[in-house]
């Protein structure tokens, strides 16, 4: 009798262990659960960086295509709305800018000037018949970049400076702040400088009285 009871206990233990193992290996995790492949996540989720992700806002991501919003910052899907985290303005909805790692509504630069014209020109010589600025956003390293402010308001007076931000990493590559500043004095003006960024894609930002007033994405080859 004892032998039969012992055998029954062993069978029950093995059945329970088998059921537990089956549950463990067949269990599908929900959002945020650990995974080794998509098959370990619930339906509609993908295994991204060993975490089950839905692609919704705040889900784990490695690239834009992992997110339903097509926007991701620091490994998380975002909406790119005002106040959302960003690295460059490409992480924000169209029409918004990225400043101090947050998406912001563009300042009303029209109260200062009508438009900014970004052009390419030769370095080492002033604009003229042999060095006509060509409006473009594509440059070579070492080209000159000409920036012209048109329709400057009489009341727009103060300091300007610029910086080049790596459009992928958000790193400030070049800045003229505390090194060179141009004064707006209530009339149309412009300035030129050579590009010393190396090849890449950059956000060329312009600041007036420490306020971001313009950003243009340029490509340097």
C-alpha cells in the first residue's frame, strides 16, 4: 500500500512539474515583460531589446519604426508634442522646435524679422560678382555659409549668435556664443562664416537675445 501511495505522489509531483513547465514556456508576456523573441509576447506586441513593446507612447523602442507615432527619444516612443522630450527638432511634431531637450512652440520671430535666408558662398572673400551667395541647405565642409535677415523690424535690436547641432545625437558641434555675436540694429543685415562641422546633418540654430528664433536643417558632405 505504501508503495502505491509513493508512486501516486511521484506521479502527481511529475504532473504538477510538467504543467508548471508547460505554463512557464508557453506563457506570453504583456507590455514591459521580459522576452527573448516576439513569440514570448502577447499578440500585437513585439520583442524589442528583450522587452515586450506595443509601440504606444512610452513603449520601449530602438528605431522610429518601432513606434506607432514614428517618434522615439532615449529608447522610448513619444508623441513629439509640446513639452515632450527631444534630442533635435526631428523628435517633435512638424512646426515645433527642440530647445533644452523639450519640444516647444516656435517663438514669434515675425516680431523681429520677416525671414532668414541661408546661402552658400566661397570663403575668404566678400559677396560680389565672383562670389554670389546661392540659397541652399547642402554644403561641403569648408564652404562658407551666408545668413541674411530680411524685413528686420525697427524695434529688433540686440545680439545674435548661432550653433550647429548634430541632428542625430543632439550634440552642439559648433557655437558662436561667447565667441562672436552680431548685433541686430533695426535694419536688414547678414553675416557669413565658414563651416567647420565635418560631414553630417545638422540643425543650424539662430538665437536673438538668447531666444531661439530660427532653425534650419543643413547637410554637410
